[in-house]
């Protein structure tokens, strides 16, 4: 039964004068039903009209009155995009409860008829709980992402440090090779210079020796010896 049909069937039990459920109902000659006291007082206090005010000619006016009285009995809820999704399809009642056992929204009648022994809480309470849980999960996810970013940054720092160490070792290794090469060249140059100096000294000594002999020997003998 839809909400409109439900209201229509409910209005059949309402007195059109007092807009309440019939009390001692009576039927007039035109076929309409009223409370006995209501129709009697109406006829006693007002001139009886020549036509039935509940005839089709004025039915629209009274339909609006009945609709307004019905609206007064409606339960107001927060605005939603899909109102049909908030109404129980079986009982045309507002889905204001949540069954944790079956994980579904239920109305008051559903709770009494089929979910009486289940764990049922107000829908708003369940919504707030789910909202808080979602916020916690979102916060945990943000923390995880932050930890991953920090770990990635640390990994990059370690890679940069390893690369700098490798580059430093390469520079100092090249410098060491260059220094060793220069040292060897310097040592060889000193050795060669020492050899040259020793040869020159030896030659000077030989020349000095022959000059000394020339002083004590005949000219020809020293000359022949020097040759």
C-alpha cells in the first residue's frame, strides 16, 4: 500500500466535521457518514443547506481541508534527495531504525513484527557511529600515507648518502692514484738527478787526478796517460 492509499483509507474513518475518528457514526440521505453529535449540532446551529456540502461540486475544497488535516499528522524529517528511500515499502512508515543483526534499515512496525529479538538502534545513532568510524579510517589512511612519504624520503636520503659516499671514495681514490704517480715520478727524477750528479762528481775527480799527475810527470807521459 502506498502512502497516498494509506491516507485515503484512513480518511474513510474520519468525520468530515470534527476531522476525527467516527464516534457513534450515522449516515445521511446523501450517503455521507458523520458523528451523530457533529451532524446534529451542525444542523442545529446552522441553516441546513439545500445541497450537500460534501457533494462532488465542493469535494475539492473539502479534499484540501482533509489533506491539510492529514499533513498535521505527518512526521517531519530532515530534507533528503530520495524520500522514497526513507519510507518502508511494506508499511509506508519512516525508516528510522537500523537492524545491526540484518544490517538494514527498518521502520517501527518492522521492528515489532520481524526484528523484535534483533539488535536494533536508532538510525541516527547508527549513522553517527558509521560517520565516526569512517572519519577514523580516513585518519588512519592519512597516517599511513604520511608514514609512506616519510619512509620514501628516508630511502631517498639513504640513496643520496650512498651516492655521495661512492662519489667521495672515487674522488679520493683518483687523488690517491694521482699523488702516487706524482710521487713515483718525483722519486725517479731525484734518483736520475742523483746519478747524474754522481757521474759528474766522478768525472771531476778523475780530471783532478790527471791534473795532479801532470805536475809530477813529464809532459809526454802525462799527455799519453791522459789520452
